[in-house]
C-alpha cells in the first residue's frame, strides 16, 4: 500500500500566490491547474488534493485577496484618526496596483460562498472602524460610520478601477497625487 502524501499550509499559500501570478501574466484563459502546479514546482495532484478543482482554487484566491486587503488596511491605520483614514485609502490603492488581476477577481464576481463573503466583509471593517474613530474624535460628522465609509470606499474603488482600466492619464506620481486629491475631496462633505 502506498504512502498517503500530505501537503502543508506553506504549499497551499504558494499555490495561491503562483495562481495569482499566472493570472497576471497569462490572463484567465491561461490559468490552469497544470500551469499553477508547474510554477509552484509541485504536481497537479497537490493542487487537486489541496483545492479540489479550479473553482475552489479561484475561491481560495478570492479569500486570500480579501484577507490581504483587510490586513493592509489594518496595518495602515496609524496616527490621528483622519490621518489613518487617508493612510488606509492609500493602502487600498497600493494593494490593488500590486495585484491588479487578483483585484479584478475579487471585485469581478460574487462571493463564491458564505465563508468567502465573511472574509470580504471583514476586509471592509477597518474602514468602518476608522470612520467611527473620526466621528468619535469630532473630525468627521454628518452620518453613520457605515454610510460615510460606503461613500469613501466608493470613491476609492471607482478611482482605482479607472486607473487599472488605463483611464487615468499621467505618470505614476501624477496618478498618485490625483488619487490623494480624490481621497481628500471625498471627506469634505463630512468634515466637522
């Protein structure tokens, strides 16, 4: 009887990262389990054992993308509340620009299941918490934290999506400055 092969969390994470890279280089049509396995230096059996099929790998990529986004927002939340809110906005953009194909996967489809939706929702929580901190310290006013956060996220998401689609002109420095302006201007209606 043959020995049962087990795979660890490190390989699982490496496969997700390699899948994101394959997606970035070759697009959705190029994302095959064989290519992902080869890129990670393992067998397709490992991919099937860890994920089951391509849909489950895509779900894992979706979840990992939102987990990374939430982590980026939490790490950025430092300093005075209004300053931290701006830092989270910049972290959102950096995360999207660093992995545009993963960002497109995250926001280009419905959550594949309730667990994935929970991770996606939790990635948004730091923004709501950051807005609540601004309401608590009096730097923002004029609505609930959820309402204001939804507006601010819409501006950030819209601006980032336009940039990723190539619809924002200028150098990286100019696009960054324009994004920062959008962040600042989006808070104006709520400033105390």
